[in-house]
C-alpha cells in the first residue's frame, strides 16, 4: 500500500485551498505558517519517493502538474 502518493495529493489539495484563503487574508500568519509546513512536508515526501522510486516520482509529478 503506497500511502505517500495519497499523502502528497492531500497536501497538494489542501495547499491550494490555503493559498486561496491567503489571497483574501494576507495577515493570517497562522495559516501562512501551516501552508509553509505543508509545502515542506510535501517536499520531503517527494524527495523520499524520488530516492526510492524514480519512475513513480516522475509519474506523480506529471500527474499532479507540479515542478514544471
């Protein structure tokens, strides 16, 4: 069971919601901190996946449309 893929997807979905929230609430620093923590977690999960399964990493990046 590959939970890291769903973890990355859920963090990505939640980060989109928080980004939209921060556009209208620029001074909400708690949300900004939470967003930065989620982005860091996503980065660590993707780094782990890249080290363990490069083909899976590339497929996930393509599916999610991140990292250019």
